[in-house]
């Protein structure tokens, strides 16, 4: 049932999803030590096909690949593959906090796409949010610590992941994919991205690094809890609670990710990164702030 405000359950669920998405970054960086990043991303999508299929069957809506959705389905799956190719490589080259911070500049790029392609005009408030988030993203990319834990290539890959996410969301809002519904959209994403990523992984070096059982556990956790659990939970929250409220909470993920990066990988947090976190978080909130109804 659709609700017009966030209740206690919704707040708890939103916070849990944001923590899960931040932990997701930690798991990717950890499993990258045992599996080549692009190969890992492909295996994750491959396993997730089964988990998402089982979810749809359990809901009484087994996947149906309609001919009229083929073009849009292939496109959204290819963009999903590009998004996570860039993200998994980024986390191999740069820190968790920086990667999350730059990737979660996605609302900036989506707002621009929606302005020109979906008729969602950029208001004055959104424009201020865009400027703040863009400044935060630029501050993160331009200021790197001397510890060697971050690279320009990694930061740019994270930016590529943000653009892949924005384009995926844009296609999801177009008429053909919107008619499919969020769960079938996710099924198209993992179904198409799996072969693309697995083939692409052949060009990124050895597929196996220093694999141990913990990395296998991380792979299965990614495919089941993060993709088939976290992503579907996020889509469900968007369908029940006001989308602007749900989307505004995405500013918490880079905040959590910066803290987890320090906790698990002893990452350096500079004043520039803290400033970037504040700017991006404020920008996301303003971009997703609902417009006031006309008097």
C-alpha cells in the first residue's frame, strides 16, 4: 500500500539498506583480492540471475522476456554491465570512501538527463543541489592523499560508474522499461550483464588472484543479499514511500562508506574528503527535495 510519509518501519528499512550498500563497497574491495574485478562482477550477475528468478517465481510472477522489451532490455543490461565494470575496477584502484563518494554523485548526472529527456525540469533548488554535489565530486577527484591508496584512474572509473548508474536509471524511467516494473528491470540487468562482463573479463588479466573461502562467501553474499535482497528492497521502498524521501537517504551511503573504509582498510580521511562528503550529501538532499505546490 502506498504511503505519503515515512513511518518507523520505513525509516529502519531505509537505514538498513543504506548500511548494506556501504558494506557492499567493503565486500567488493575484499573479494577483489581473490578474484579479478570484472570476472567477479560477471560471476555476481550470473549467480544473481538465479536468485532474482527465484524471487519472481515466489512472488507468482515468473520472468517473461517480451519481444517488445528486447531492445530496451539489452540496453539497460549493457549499461548495468558498464556501471559495475567501472565500480569493481574503481575499488581495485582507489579507496572505498572515495569510490562511494564519487559514485553517489549519480543524482547530478541523472537530474541532467531527466531535464533534457524526461521533462523533469531543474528548479532553482535542484540547481543549487547540482552545484554543491558537482563541487563535492570535483573536490574528491582533485585532492588525493600521498599514501598511494587512491589513483586518478580509480576516481575516474568511479565517475564512470556514476554515469552508468544514471543512464541505467534513465532507461528504467522510459516507457518500455517502466512498463516492465522494477523487478523485471533487475532481471534484465543481471541476465544481460552476466555474459558481457564474463567476456570482458578476459581482457583484464588473470581471472583468479589469491582465492580463499572468504572470497567465495563474499561472492555469494553479493549475488543474494546485495543484488537480489538489497536492490529489490530499495525498489520496494521506492514503490511504497515517497520517492523523493527514499532517494534523499542515499546521501548516507557515502557517509557510511567513508567510515567503514577507515575501520576495515585504515583509509586516510582528509579535510578535502570530509568537505566533499558534506557537499555531495547536501546536493543529493536538495536534488531530491520535492517541489512546492503552486499557491
